[in-house]
C-alpha cells in the first residue's frame, strides 16, 4: 500500500464523517424549525379559542364548573393542545 493509497483512504473517511455531520446538523435544524412551527400554531390556536372560552357559561371540566378567568384560560389551552395534536401528525 502506497502513501497515495493511504491518503485516499483517509480522505474518504474524512469525507464520510463530514457528510454524516452535515446531515445530522440538517436534521437538527429541521427538527428545531418544526418545533417552532408547532409552538407558533399552538399559540395561534390558543388565541383563537380564548374569546369563545371566556364567553362560556355553565361549562365544566370534569366535575368543576368554569367560573373564573383562570379556568377559562385553562380551557383555551386544552383546545389549543387538542388542535396541536392534530397538527403534529
């Protein structure tokens, strides 16, 4: 085996490692972008559901009546979470 053969093998190994690292970085970037999109969608779903949840009268979560603003905000987040589950698929 000559020095040129060894250099070619080393270069091929370097190229494979570089390509693998680049692919891993791209996957990470795509996953982070997807998470940002899901978070933004969840926030928009919450803001869309909030006015209707605030206007509710006589609604319950389980056995508990929704009587204060905090409960109605929790209800809006429940709607947003349900909408986000559909978005993730």
